[in-house]
C-alpha cells in the first residue's frame, strides 16, 4: 500500500461565499486607503494639522477593543469545534460587548467633530477621516448583526463540532473588520 506524502489540504474557514465578499470589501477599503495616501501626498500640512485634532487615545483603545473581540471570536470557534455551544455563546456575547464599546467610542468621536462644525466638506482630510471611519463603523454594525445571529442559533443548539461552518463564516467576517481597523488606525491617526 502506498501512503500519500502530501499533507491535508488547508481550507478557508467558513463558507466560500463570505471570502468573495471579504475580498471585495478589502478591495474597496484598499482603494480608499490608496486614495487617502495619494490625497495626503499633495497636502501634507493640511492632513497633519487636521490629524492632530483627532484623539489618538480613542483610536488606540478601539484598536485594543477590536483585537480583543477577535480573540473572543477565536475562542467561540474553538468552543464550538469542541462541541461546547454554551461556551461558544459566552464568547460571542463577549465579542459583541467589545463591538458595542467600539461603537460607543466612535460615536463620542463623531459627536466631538460634528459638535464643533466639522463635516465631510470641512477639508479633504476630514472628508477621508469621516468617510473611512463611518464606512468601517457600518461594517462593525453588520459584523455585530452577524455575530448576534450566530449567537442566537448557537444558543438554540444550531451548531456542533461537526457543523460549525456558520460560526467560522461569521468569525472570518469579524476578523476582516478587525484587519481593516488595524490598517485604518495608523493610516489616519498616526502616520505623518
């Protein structure tokens, strides 16, 4: 008998369709990031001056919040793979809590800017800052809706060690949201 020397093929976690969606979303964000960098290169002083009005601490806290939430989602996937639906539900709840904290901090930031008259038309930096962060904000909301739906189904026993594709699908989307913020935060808040 001949044994195969090849290792098992790795597979993308979750449903393949989510990966098409993720790659499309990353492409859109990538185009935004390139446009931001291009616009910044033509008006560095304006971008630096406007960027200095942002609260970096809020951006840093939100980075930690999203990384923590991704860790919680990883734990949820691990739990369901071990047939621990109850533990999966708890981790998903914790991830949703982190998502809510992220949204609250962003709302505080948005309120701070809007309350002093800053809008999309204030200047090019704020147009990009508000557009990018609001677009990401909406993705966080969508991710939370997905995680909440998974949590409800997991609570009802809809996933198991043998059937956990839905949990992996939601986790993959949530990690994309996290990845985008990890690029967005230094690009908009830090790099000068």
